């Protein structure tokens, strides 16, 4: 790997020197930031080993030489006694080409980050941060084992390097952890999760807590059900579930082909033994996925050896049944053969109470710090950028998960889950996205492609206290926080209707249903309101439901049901007509009121009392109409005033088709990177060697200029936002004493927004400067692979 990298650099070195000579005059005129980026692009080369790596990487100490001699002697005896077994991975080469004993590659690494204190956090970090480099050939252990420090920088590793890094973190967190060299199934070795269910779709059944038995509670009414029918229904459900499981297994068997190398594929994982950190039972951890397994799991087919930072143990047990019957008492010499006989074991260190004695025992094995080939891992700078290149894609059965580093994307996207209808993942069924650090407080969005249903969820702080919003064609459903002044928690708006649900209102209102005109949402809709029971009032005076019918000039009131009654009291009012130029106002009489009283002994209300009730109801009707208009205004803001035709299925299909055509056009345009320059040079035919070199040079110069311009653009945005924040702060210092509370709140909101923009812009500039050299090298390799330039640039 190192040789390939050095060959590539030597090929590029001559071209870089020519570029530096031709561009000396231009570099003097550019800014200091452009000079730094130009130097990063023009002077990429492999540093000398004596400068790039510490001394312990390049030279073996006397103690290490003795360890290598012991390991070589053990390897010879092992090969002689067990010629049918594969050679052990004892002394692989490191990145400097120097042999190192594998136990010295493990360095217990304590951290100060809480997320790495547990095995779950450490395993998740290693699985997310690194990308897999498969073993070649897959049936033999690797001849190279790079240090974890180098692996952290390159973010590419074999399964053995995955396990080494994870084991170092676990040892630093006081786990009794070991690297395991053995055999596993093909899917685990190649990190193929395409036939596994996505963990984000795992809906675990919640166990209901059994309520405490109280002998004084009333026994529920016995359900009169047929036991025979219940059993038949249960059998039917079990048969349907078995049929679905059979179909699923059949689909997986069709997709999964028999592996000719089953039982021969080499894999490395981590073993955690019980006895430390409250671990009650031994378990395995697959470092490629960060998932734990039991020690008898079927994916693990055998074990050759295990090791930690203290010793190396060879398995002497039979693995014909996989790892199901294996024992993990490493001190039992009949089951495990140690390389360093008599060395201190982890179990002995755990049993020692005195810390000084433990330090003394460790010093007997590692007298000199140079015995370890790697220094303690420093993962603090890598926790922010979790994924290789800032993003990672994982494919599951009928699903795909994309994860992004925070602040990498301008829209704040951190996770995207896509589910498909078929196993080939060609037709999208659902898209679910998670966001962070957005100004609109959006946290989650779910788009159902099958039903054209969209759901968005927000964190607290959104205007109008909005928590979630769902759109289905022309129907919009919104959920709100219970801290709103009007106490509305849910609203559903559809063509011609609107429903609102309330909680904890002082007037006991909990439901409102509004019906509009079919053609236009007029200001006088039909309204139905329902109220909870107010125990402070008699039931025949406490309103349970009221209906406003403006088109009929009627208001209907229904009261709560009294105790031991089956029918509630009701009243219906007809509003008297107002005065006009031709007629005077209609007088209120008993003919405009229709009453039903459940209690016949109760005296009827007088005309004056009924008139006051009607006036109060008319006043409430106007107030309700104003609240409905306000709710409609909020809904229009949330839906962004979309025209009605945009909510039809035909428009959605047309929009998707246009997006696909635009994406296809962009892909075809990006395929030919030489098209624009060929047109400018009028070189449509076969290129000569001189033209090819000129074209190659012009493409590199143009691409480099684009990288510099992009860096300048980000720098300008950073300076602009910084100046705006400074001006606003200066204005605040001048007007601080005369500001209102609203102006002060707006100022703090403005400062927080600009501070976030400055942080994001600064982060983007730093990431651009780090990624620019790799983009430049990748573009150069792409040009050299082009069939029109390759014959002339091979030398």
C-alpha cells in the first residue's frame, strides 16, 4: 500500500515542479490564504520515514527483538506440530516495513469523552469513522498491520486494524478485551448488510408493565367469548406469520448464493470477557458494524488465536461446531496455549487490589515505552468528523442509510433513510431524514412516496409553537406545543373543513369543527364546538356543545347530561334581523327561541334572560370567527401559499419527472470533462502528444483556479457576516439604554443567527482547504485515465 502511494506521488512530482516554475509570478500577487492553498496543491509528496513516523515505528528495541525471537521460535514449533493449520499472525509488518509483535500494537487508551466510556460508544465510533479495506486474499491473514495512529489519519483499515483500534479503546476503558483472529461468514467479512433489516426500522414491542393487584378494585365484566373461536383466530394469525416468514426466507435464499469459501474466510473481531466493568457474560463485538453478538452466534465459524496487550493465546479447542462449544478460560493450558508462558494475565491484574503492584507487574512486561509501536491514540480531533470524508452510506435489505457530519451540508442533514419496495432497491417507498442546527428548528422529515404523504417534526422554538406538520395532497395536519395562548394542540385543514383540538383551556373547550363553503372559505363558516364538564356549574347550565349556523341565522346549544338522565337539555336561537333602510330591526320574542328542558318542574327562563344569552352567543360567534381566520392565516404560512393545482398527484409526478430529466442531463454533462476545452481549442479530432499535454495542463490550471475561487468566495462570506455582526453590536452599544424588550429580543436572535453562520462558514473554509489537495489529485488521475489523454501521458 505504501509502495503504491509512493509510486503515484513520484509520477505527479515532475508535473508539480513544472507548475510551480510557470506560476511563480502569479503566486506573488495572490493573497496569503491562496498561497497556502497553492502550496498544499503543488507540494504533495511523501515525507521521509524518519520525519513522518516516531523512532519506535522504525527501530525495534532490545526487548522487542527478544519478543520477535520468542514469537519466531513459537511459530516454527507450531507449524511443525500442526502442519494442517494456518500460520499464526504473530509478527506482521507495520507501515514502515518493520516487524512488530501484535500484542505491542495494542495500547490501552483512556479518554475524557463520556461517549467513549462504554463499549457501545467506542464500537460505534470505530465502525462509523473507518471504511473497510477487504483482505486480499480473503483466506489468509494480512502481512501488514498498521498502527492505530496511521489508521486514524487514513480512515481506511482491514478488519484486523478495526479490531486493534477498538480493543485499544476498550482496554483504556477497563474492559477485559481481546482481539480474535478466526473465521466468519462472507457477509460479516465483507461488511455486506444488504440482506439484514435496517436497525432504524426495528420496532421493538414494548412490554406492558403489569399493574399491581388490588383486592379492593371492582372486577371487570367477564367477556363472553368462545374459546374455540379464539384459538382458531390465533392459529390463523400464526399460520399467516409463518407464511410471511417463509416467503422472506425464500427471497433471501434466492438472493444469497452458496459461498465456496465458507469456513475459510479470515476475519478479526473483539472478545470481551466477564469480570470487569460489570460485564456478566462473555460476548463478541464485530468492529466493522459495532454490533455485539453472543459467543455462540452462527456468524462466527472458528477461532485461531486471541491476544491483548499482555499476551498471545492460541486456541487448542475443536471448532467443528463453530464457536458454540468453546470455553474462554485463557489460563487453562489444555484449551489455550500462551506464547509468553508465565506472563501476567489480565485476570491477575484485576484481582490485585493495590495499584502500585499492578503498575509494577506491567513494568515487567514493558520496561521501556519504546516496546509499543504506537503512542496512545488521540481521538479528540476525530470525534467531530465521524464518517470517512464526512459521510457514510450503508445498504440494508430494502433500505439504504446515509449519514453526514454535522455542519457538512448547508441544509443541516445528518441522517437519511430510504426504503424500497423491491430487493433490488430500484423503486423508493419512503424517505426519512433527520436534521440538526437548523434555523427553522426542523428535526425530522418523512416522505411517503407511495401515498404522497409528508410529515415534518420540529423542536421547541418554532414560530406559533409548531411541533409537527403533515401534508397529504390538499390536507394539512399540524401539532402544537401546549404552551400556546389558545391551547390548541392539533389542527387538521382539508378542502372545505378544519378541525382543532384543545387542551387545558379555562373555558373547557376541547374540540372545534369548521365547515366552509365548497368553493371559497368565507368568513362565516358553520362551526361546532364541544366543551368538557365544568363541575362548578349545574349540568343544565353547563354548555356541552354549541353550533353556529350563520347561513340559517341560528345558534344551537346543548347542555351536559344530568345525573340519572338519558337526554340533555337543548336550546335553539334564531338571530333577529337587523334594521335596513326599508325595514326596522326585528324584535326578539319567544318565537325565536326553541327550548327543551329535561326537568318539567323547572321554571322556564324569562325573555330578558334569553336575550342576554343570545347576545353573549353572538359575541362569542364573532370571536370564534376571528380565531378561525387567524388559524387559516397560520396554515397558509405553513403551506407557503401553495396553489391548489400544485397539490394534485399529476403535478407531483410531473415535478419528479422534470427532476429526473435534469439530473440525467447533469450526469451526461459531467461525464465528458474535456468537452468545453476541446471546443475552445477546436480540437474535435484525434489529439497529438503536444495537444494532449497542453490540454492536460489547461484542465489542471482551470480546476485549481476554481478551487481558489471557491475558497475566496467562502472567505468573502465569512468577512461579510462578521462585519454585519460587528455593526449590529456597535448599534446595540449606542442604543442599549433606550431599547425596548422586543428590540432587545430581536438583537439577541440576530446575534445567535450570525454567530451560527460564522461558525458554519469557518468550518466550510477549513474543510475546503483540507479537501482541496485530494480533489486536485483525484482530478489529475481522472484526466490521466481519459482514453484521449492516456496514450500521451503514460510517461
